[in-house]
C-alpha cells in the first residue's frame, strides 16, 4: 500500500460519508432556519421549539433518501469487496 493509495481510499470514504449525511443535514438546517424565522416573527423565545420540527424533518428526509443512501453505501462496499485482493498487495 502506497501513501497515495491510502490517501485516495480515505478521501473516497470521507466523500461517501458526506454524501450520506448531506440530505439530513440540509433538511435540519432548512427546518432550523424556518423555525428561527418563525420565532423571530412571533417573538417566541422557546429554546426547545426547534427540536421537534427538526427531528420530524430529518426523519422524513431519511425515509425519502434511504433508497439512494442504500445504493451509495452498497456500491461503495461492493467496490471494496471486489478489490480486496488489490488492497492486500
């Protein structure tokens, strides 16, 4: 294993992890901004008000994006398993 191989392998792993996390993070950010705008407009300063909509939004995003996420992680692992002999040399 060369340093370039290890670097490219971990770069691919990090890129895959970011792709898997991005939909839920984006939905959580969008819901958080919307709830904070609602709080600013109504002057409701309840700290716990944002948690329930965020949890529901992230859960809904997980349900919507789960087939795509499963495809991405399956393809990543399939590539790893197919090339395991190359990785060991």
